[in-house]
């Protein structure tokens, strides 16, 4: 099948398919006599795997590691679990950071009048040095 068909079946854009080939997540496709890429069902399965792992937020490096484990039928599942748990811990850390950002933005937004006045605590905070922001919170 051509790249458009592989893209449609896998849910991965043709641009990303070419990118995944360029970084060796996907082996380079066979070429037809006319030079067009030729993908098989195995390629589509790999692309679907990549799409799912990316949808779950795994980095490209992690996707590569998971792909290698998926391909190795003799792998211990503890390696897969280790990667998943490390990813969970990273997501939890990032969520905590995002909640802190959200609290800060809500606080700043509540203190902004949002009217015709030019003074704006949001812009003031964005322009303030970290030291100034810390002293205001105390």
C-alpha cells in the first residue's frame, strides 16, 4: 500500500510516517518500481503502536524502547512495567507543576480588573523578577 493508505489505516500522517522512518522508529519502506514507498500490514501495525504510545504521552525515546520490547517476544514484562511506571511518575510530576501554574494564573486573573485601566497585575507579575515575586507572596 502507498503512504496515503498506510496513513489512513494507521491514523498517522504521511509527514509523521516519513519522520518516523528518518529517526528509525519505522524501518524504511520498500520501494516500488516507480520509487513510491510500499507499506505492508506489519508497517501499519507498528504505526498504530507508535500512534497509541504517542497518544499516551510517551517520548520518542520511550516509544523506541517500547517498540524494541514489543518486538522481542522473549522480553520480561517487568521491563515494560518499569517504563510505564516511570512514565506515570513523570506525568504525575508534570500534573503537579501544571496545577501550580493554574493556581498562579487564577490568582493573577482574579486580581486583574479587566477594564479600561492600564494597570494589570498579570503583566506586572510576568515582568517581575523571581525575587520580587517571592517577596510579594510572603
